[in-house]
């Protein structure tokens, strides 16, 4: 399935990159790549994630990192809704 990143999730990924890059640009690239890779796997295996906290969503843990990729499955694509740090509270999604 095609993977579509919502603008809010792209902004979150950019913020994560910028935050990590302040101390370690190399690590920031690695984190960025690993999150994007997890999203690509979701496109290949849409049911891979567990049920999310919000009905109709699913979430995948990014291996070795404290991040969740939250998504929903549409008829012909997977939409990445959020990228969350696992220590953050679980918000409701109004999208």
C-alpha cells in the first residue's frame, strides 16, 4: 500500500530530527531513517501494528527507539497520523 504522511506527522518528524541534531547530527539522521523505515514496513504490512488508543488507528513501535508511528488504514493507502515519543501522553486525534 502507498504510505501517505499527514502534514502534522511530517512536522513531528522534523521536530524530532531537529531536537536530536542539536546534540548529535549523525544520530538524528539515524533516528530519521529508522522512523521512515518503520513507516515503509507499515505500507508493506498494514496490519503489523497493534490497535491504537483512538478507534480506527494502529501503532507500531520503532525498534530500539522510544517512538511510535501511529497510522490508519484507508482503502488504498496507509496514512501516518503521528510520530509520538513513548513517554508522551496519548492524545485524541481530530483528523
